[in-house]
């Protein structure tokens, strides 16, 4: 995924926001002319969102189970591959896009926030470090990705309502940018001392989305439909 830097934070280990998580392959079948757009963030998010809308209709239990699994775990990989094999049937536009496991989980989290917690009150502080479900567990991930989750948990603990405001906006919109500008005041204390890394709103949003979803899920329990299949 090609990203442009919006914020730079200085403190502990460098993490690459474009690194691919091994849980899923990094591309979807192509059609002529799409290769030039394969690194298009907006296109990738739209395609993944369409896919998860479809998968929530076909098998919501598996989507919920995906986010109930610990990132980097064998269970996540098993469910991730199950969902990936059905991705082609769920993509409205047959397009070639790059995505990674963090993006997939984040898009799924936004879809489940809208499905399971549409009428829930906005989260307020304090949020505890143990309220992130599988994100509170030990994760076998590349240090760069683990650092991203740690950063998102810290921001969500500091300002859950602010994270919610970001997620209430359309991806890539001016409203999202404005909400991110306010939220970024919470960033400095959440960066591990001594590191340097670069992020933008496209790559940060999936981490924030899952962090917020997991707190809602831990506090209220995700809705389960009788027809859910696992």
C-alpha cells in the first residue's frame, strides 16, 4: 500500500505502516487497467468494505469470530483464509487492490460497529488496558504491527469519544481529516520513547477501528444472530 506521511512522531522502534501481515494474501484478482490503481487506498477500502458487507450477509458468525481471534494467532489465520477464499464472490467490483490483515480487521470492525453497536452510547473514559479483548492478549506479530496495535489502544484509552468521532466520518473525507487533527493531540504520550515512525489517516484508521470495536465488544458483547455459522 502506498502511503503519504501526515504525522511524524519521534520515540522507540520504527514500524512500517505498509508492511503486510501474513494472515492473508495481499491482492485480489485483476481486470485490465486496474494494476495502476492497485495501491490506491480509497479503492482498496471501498472494495474491502463491499466484501465485508457481503460476508456479513453470508456468514456473520465467521466475521465476528475473525475479530474474536488474537491477531497473528493460528485461529486468525484459519478464519482469515476461510474468509479470503470467499472474497472473490463478495467483491462487487472485480478489481486488483492491495490490502493487509490490519486493513481487513479494521474494515470488519467498522462494519460490526455499525451492525452490533449502532445505537450504543459513545464510549467515555476511562478505558482500561484489559478492555480490548483479543488485543489485550499476547500477540505473535511483527514488532512493527504490534506497535501499531499498542499505539491505537493507547489513543483509544485516552480519547474513546474522539476515536468514535473519527470513525463516524467517511474515509478520506475532509471531516475525517478534521477529526484526526483533533485526535492527534493525544498521540505524543502514546508513542514509545525513542522511536520514529510515520503514519497517515489511511493506515491508522484500521487500528483505531478495531481498538474501539473491541472495547464495545468487551463491555457489551457483540450481537449474535441465531443464524450465525461458525
